[in-house]
């Protein structure tokens, strides 16, 4: 039943033990240190990696850049939100596929694969998920690594996001939405991607109603 379970601090359940990845900054390892009631979360929005500046992370105090762009994405989807708390209130928990800060622009496949084990653990904390929003290529690859370990098959086919996002995919009975990254500065200028992200958010949240 909803409301029966107490709140959970995700960061206490999802930890990297040995930091095997070479192309990230392990000192910037960030798992959401946020108390959530797992029964009240119906969707996970999985972004790429923590920002270079810890103050821009989703759950940082003040006015983090990642929150600004994410709030904009939800507003463009027609949802009246102004903070990360408002997004959580919709039943949407936000995390990253890679938990450590990036050194360069991209993240190598081995790092995504390693970190997908943490993401798998994180997804497993939420028993009532209806939707996974995969924001960008890194999140898509991470979920495919998880699915391959479990079933031998990928969930999302390869191809350009604008082509594959029109398909219907699921992981363990959870609807999967391959979308675009909503956290970078490029989000602010790419209007077509903004429109597609808004569509994907709307579609995912309809499953929560």
C-alpha cells in the first residue's frame, strides 16, 4: 500500500566500492542523497553524469543549473513545477547513469558498463515503476547493459534517437522512453530536442495517472 513504507536515502544503498573507471573523477562520485518514499516513485529520469560543479547537481541547494533545465523541460511538457521537490512530488526521481564526474566530453563504454551495475541496483529500489526516461545516449547504453546481463538482449535498438523514440520498449514490465539529454547548455538552444523531450515526459507521466 502507498504511504506504508518509510523514506529511504538512496545514497546509502548505492555505492561504488572500487572505482575501476579511468575516464572519470572518482572524487566527484555523486548518488542522490535524497530521502524518498520508494512506493511514491512511478518514473525514473536517468540523465548522463554529474556536472563539473557540484553546485549544479539536481539535489544541490540554491539554483542548480541541472534543475533549471530540467524544470524547463517539465514546464514545456505542461507541468507546473519550479523545483526538484516539485518534480519528486509528481512521482519522478532523477538520477544519472554514470555516478562520477566526467573528465572529457564523453564517457567510454567500459565506464558506462561498470556504472550500470550501480544503476541496476538503484532501479531495483523502486517497486512501483511505470516508466524509465532515458535522457541521452549514455542512459540508453546503460539500460541496454543492464538488460543484456539479465536477458542477453538489449531493450532499445541502435539508431538515431529521433527514429527509435517512436517505438514502444519495456524493461521488466516498465515502459522505456529513449529521449535526449535535458541538462547540457545545448538543451537551451536546440528547440526540436526540447519539443521531443517534452513529448516523452508527457507520455511517461500519463502512465503514472
